[in-house]
C-alpha cells in the first residue's frame, strides 16, 4: 500500500453488494466489497471470469447502481446523484476505456475524442478552438495526429484503443476506469497501450482502476486487488523500482503470488 | 451527430420521411379535395339562390297579387324584391308545324330572374326596351328543332310564341346555359326569357307571379324574414330559404373516409415506429457510448427528439407538397370547368391538420420509443440487443388476440352501427396482436411445404422466429396496412355495386327517351306508335315546396310500373302504393328524403296546388327514386293526380320510360323531336362512373396504405440483413455457399411479405364485412364484395418489393468476406 493512498483516498467503496436477477437463482456478484484508491494511484483488479470485477468497476464509475453500500469519488457519493448530476460528474471527472465498442463509428477519431468536451453544458463548454487544441494535444501525445479525419473502421485495434484513451483523458478526469483495455490486442500493442495509460496517469497525478485477468498487464499497477466470488481476497503491492523505462514491468513476483492463491 | 448518423445510414431517415410524407399528403389531398367539393356545392347553392335571401312562393294557382307583393316589399328588413313573372305559351319554329312545345316565358329583370343572373352560353341578353328579342334556355333551344327547325335553335334564329295577338315572331339573341338564370326558382326548365317591355305588352295577359325573391338588409337572416312573411301573408304564401339544405358532397362516404384515413395514419405511425425502433436498435451502442462519455438522459433525449423532429418537419414539408400536387390532379379530375377550385394550399385549417397528422404520427409512433431509448442505462445500451430483448412473445398476446377476434366476429350478428364499428376495430387489433404470434408456426409450415427451397426457407423461418420482436413489428404493420388496403378496396366495390343497383329499379324497361325540354303529351303518343315499341310511361320533373321544403318531384305513370316492375319499396305495400298514386293525392318518397326530413308512411304533407294548400299522404318509401338535380332524389306522384292538383306544372313529359322495343327506330323517331334514346345499360355505366369518381378517394387511401406497407417491408429487410450479417458470416464459415446465403435472405424477405400479405388479405376481408354494414345508410345499401384484383395487385406489389429490396443488400452481404461478416456487430 502506498503512502499516497493512506493520505487522501480518491475512491472510497464501502460494503458494496450487487445481485443480478436475470437468471434463476439470482446471482450475487458483489458481496460486501470495500476498498480505497488514493489520488494518483494505479490499482488493478484481478480475478477469474464472473468474480464480479467488471461489476465493481461499473459501480465505481456510477454505471451500475449497487443494491447496498456506497461509492464515493472525490468525496461525492455517486449513487445519491440524479441522472443529470451523475452524467455531468462522469463526463468531467471520470474517463472510461473498454475492451471493445469504444468508439462511435459515424464520428472521426478527433470527434470521438472531443465528445466529453462537447457534451458539457453551455456554461462550462470550452470554445471550438479550445476543443481543437485539446484534441490536437491529446492526439499528438498518443501519436494519433495522422488519424485526425479518419473513422474508427479505418484504424487498427491498437489505434482505436489509443483514441479511446485520448477520449477518456479529454475532459482531464481525476479517475480513469479501464475494463480489459488490452483484451483485443496483441501483446506488443497491449504493452504500448498500458505504458501510455500508466505514463499519462502517473505524470498527471490521475488515479486509475484497471480490470484484467492478465497478470502481465496488472503488473503495471501500484497495487493489485484480487477478487473471488464477489469478495476481495488478496491485496498485492508492487514495487516498480526495478522497472526499466519503456519496457514491460517485472511481473514475476505477482504471477508467483497469484499461483500461491490458486486462482 | 445527427448528420453523421444520417450520412452513415441515409436510407432509414429517408424511409421515415417518406412514411410521414405519405400520411400528411393523404390527409392534405383528402382535405383539399373535400374543401373543393364543398366549395363547388356552395357555389351551386349560391348560384341557385342568387341574390335572394328568401323566396316567397304563392300557394294559390293564381300566384301572388300586386297587393301581396307590396306587403312583402314593405316588410321591415327587406332591402329589395324581385318578383318572378311567367306564363305558359306554345313555341314553334315553323308557323305551319303541327307540333308546338309548351314553353314558359319568364320576364328578365336586371339581367336575371328573381335575383338569379342569367348566364349565357352564347349571344347576349335581350335589350330591356326590345319588343322582339328573346333568349331561350339550352334545353329549349335543342327541343325546338322538333317544331320545324333544321337543328337546334341558334342565336339569330326566329321563334314563334303565342301572344295576345297570335303567334308572333321573336328573334333569339342569346342561349342560356343549363341550370343558370331562374333554374333555382323557376317552375319549369323550358324557359324563354322575355324583356319587361314585352311582358307589359304582348305577354301581359295571364302573366302570374308564383314567386318573389326578397333580399334582406345586412345582418338580417332568412329565418327572421320568414317569420315576417308568414305573419304578413298568412297561408297565401310560404317562405323558403334558398340556401337551406345544401347537400354535403360525398356525405355518405365522409365517416368512412375519416375512419380509413385514421387507420392509414395509424399504419403510418406503426411503420414509422418500426423504422425508428430499428434505427435506435442499430445505434444502441452509440447511445451507450454517448452516455458513457457523460451525456445525460436529457441530452440523449434532446438529441433523439431533435432527430424525430427533423424527420417530422421534413416529412410534413414533403407531404404538403405532395398532397397539394395530388389534390391538384384530383381537382382537375373532379371539379367541373368554370367552378372555383380550392385554394392551392387547402386553407389554413387543412394545412394545420396535415401538420398535426405529421406530428401525430411521430408522437404516436416514435416519441415513446425515443423516450425509452434515452432512459436506457448506459450499460444496458452497451450490451448486445439480442440479449436485451425477449425472444418469445408472451402467451397473453395469443389470448388477447383470440378475445378480440371473437368479439369482432360476434359483432357481425349485431345490427347496431356502433357495435359493428367496434367489431371492425377489434378485428383489426386482433390482427396486429395475433398475427405475430402465429408467424413462426406459419413460417415453419411454409418451410415444410416446399422441398426445393426447404433448407433456405427453414433457415429463414428460424431467423424470423429468433428475431421475434422485430418480426412482430414488421408482420403486424404489414398485415394491418394490407388489411386496410383490402378493406378500402372491398368498400369501393361495395359502394360501386350499391351505386348502380338503383338503375335497374327505376327503369322497368330497356330504355328511356330523354328530352332537354318539356314535351307535349302528343309527342309521347307518336313515339309509342313507332314500330316495335311496347308500352311507354311519361315522367315529368318539377320542383315544388312540400311541407315547407323545396324538393324535386317526378310525376310517373304508376300503371307502367305495376305492369312491368321497377321501384323497390322499403316501406309500404308496392301494389297498394302504386294504385293510390294513380287515384289519390298521395306520394312515394325516397329513403334519403324520408331520413333527412323524418317523413314516414301515413304522414300528411302540405302541398301547394292550383286550389291552394292541400294534404298529400305518404303511401310508400322507395330505396331510390329519380335524381332531383340537387344531389337528392325526387318525390314520386302519379301523373294523373299531379295534373289534376298542379295543373300545367305537371303537364307534358321530360323523360319517356320505354318498357320494350327501345331500338334504333325509336332512337331515330326521338331524334326527330330533339330527344335522345338512352339504353338502361348506358345509364348504369354512367352511374358506375359517377360513383367511381366519388369513391376515388377511398382508392387513394388504399394506394397510400399499400405504399406504407411497402416501406415497412423495405425498412425491415434492410435492417434484418444488416443485423443478420454476423449470423450469415458464421453460417458461411461452416460451409453455407454464397448462393445459398442469398437464397436464405430472399426466402426471409418472401416469408415476411407473404405472411403479412396473406394475413392482411384475410384480416381486411373480415374487417370489410362489418364495415360494409356500417356505411350503409338510407338509399345506400352496399353489399360485401371481395376485391380480388386489388388484393392480388397489393400482394404482388409487396412481394415484388420484398424481392427487389432484398436483392442488392443480399449481394453486398454475401460479397463481404467471411471474417469481416463474423466481426461485424
């Protein structure tokens, strides 16, 4: 656990419960999950399929209302907000990156990135020039400038995911939520995407919660939370002092710890 | 965003715009046409009334005296009076001709008669100070040829009229058009118009004033004036408002038109809703992503409502343009030359209603779906649509459909109009609810029927069954549209049948000799002596006030009808009624007048006769009688009784019913008197054509609903094919050839179209049964007829559209690589 987490947590999840009633018998996917994420901290959530990690991520992002428990981001209890305020909070404070279906196919890469800015209310919406500058800066930093006028169908999977990251960062959010962002990518492209996420978050002090089942991807995080059957069963704090700039982090100790847990 | 969506999928919004445009155009065209017909009727009524607020008719044969005229003129509120003066004379061209026509000389004042301006077909009005100029009406000009002329009388010809000094020669300076001048007020259609100076000199003896037209001062109504007239003149005169009792064109069909238009709008709303639902389903993930990026429900709602708003506005604009064009075409077909048509836009109210229809179609069909889509949680929107929608229709839909159908069928046994209407509605609803439940079974049954395409059809049927909700939407909308089209066509045929059935009941024989002017009875006797001619019966038409209402009369020979059939009685004993007509002051009234004025068998109605007001008894009600020229039918009297009671008014004949031998010899003989022999078959054809004009609007509704059905098919097929791309890719990956894949798509299209069409035809037929009885009214008894040609045409149009609509996208889909198809989502 890092000292930053201990000081002022950005995310506080308390006793989260969630049951889905789609199937019979109803499926309880979260059973009293509690956790905190510090400012600027990079947390990965791991666990086998169906353990509830995506549901936890959705609840943290205000997408899935819990049956019981609270989620506070930057001191705001998300699920007490009405739709209008929750949408505004999500737009301005949270960025999402998903495994697929991340981009609107009828919009160009630049337009997809600009979406959170354009969706702002009239009072807080930046001008056209400011939007263009922000989009351009993000595209430059993610090496996307040549895709400016291209649609998602004309770009590769890695490029699409980089556009999605740029969109998640567009509104300068305090929290990035990523659900299997490399699930559809090869290892090399996946590494590139993860390196970008960790670099951009660390350099700008953003918190990140990442859901993955791949230990090599989770190894980018400061802390790994392990879930099983809707509860957190383990916490692994990673040491990145031995990491080499531009190369994947050392995943060996994490893999060994997970092996011990027999997940 | 909207523009991007539309650029990516342009067909969907275009189809929705087309659906709304069709609905708006239908309503607007219908309205403009009805407004046009109403105005035409108003204009005819205004022409008949001229400048007269109130007609005061004498009840005594001698007409109104000078003192009575003076009292009428002195009534408070009367701005002007114009007496109608007339007398009967004999007219002929050749002074040596033994045949002379009874003409009514009518005195022209201020270019008209009794405030009705005389319109001329040719020539000019006689100069007021002339002593030898006259104008004759059109019919008279034609009929006079029988009196020694080489052909119809023309401007410049001479005519001899009986005056106080004998047959004097007058120069014809103008020919009046039929129905103009004093037609509304005059007691005869065989008019010769003379000048006031001629009236004061050569025709002064025997001139009578049967009517005086009164013009009220501004702000005073006919009813107030009538009260004053009754108080002042007492029983010596009756007052008739010439503007009263205007017939609304298509009166019988208006409720039906309203019903069908409502159904067409509902069909359009349904088809539009289908399009919007499919389009929202296609963009489900986009909407989820928007919400994920921070768009609130309100923002998404605003975006989607903006989209349907733009579609509604564009559809309404196109619809208004189309409706105006269609109305212009219809008006050109319907409106008689010389009469004012409707304003090009149909008026503010018509425009507003059409716009309301466009907005209503969107509000009914699309807005609820948009609100639902906007309220969808972001995660739900991101999930696959297939996993989010139920695959099977709930069982209660079958029960509801069965219940509705049972109620609809049971209502057929009822004679109540409202119950029958509710039954028709229930049958339509049962179709919408019930057909989709039966679709998968029907599709499987079809799959088993054909061996050569069994695999493809089976696959297609399985696809349709799997996409339950969408199939429901399509088949439901399609079958409803076809049902409305079939029902409308059936009602058109029924109306046509009802329209010409009266012909057979009016003419007991095989022909009728018609005369443009009243002919002397001597001519009838001569025509009857033509070789081969059987019995003939004279018919004399005139207008009279019956129980204070101006109605048309036809004086007939009841004996001819007794011996040769004809006239279908709905109330009263036929034999007794015809015998009474021949012997006592009695009347047979048509159903339409009986219903309009509440006349019943045994009623005593006051009739102005030569001896003053006397009573005539209603001895029967017939389904149909002769047309009276005012959109209604004539009251029947026996000729002998009419001549006795009404004097010269009922003398002579206008038509001669021929009970046998209506052949070329009779035709030639009739032509010699300026008359024309018309075969009953020709009359029937004319009646058919007239009814076809009236029910043309129903056909327009049928065409629009078929168009909507076609649009529904196209919309669904396009989306089905797009969304089935992944499934097809998987099938191809496991060995389905391109050709067979195309066959599956084609089979799916045909199954959709066929099921919807068959169900629609069956449903439409069922719905038409009660509706045929709902539209029946006095004198209008349509019988159910299956519209085989219309059903076949609608079916073929929809099947052909399905095949064409499926062809191009199926080629594109099967041309796509298997990998791309499998990755498609």
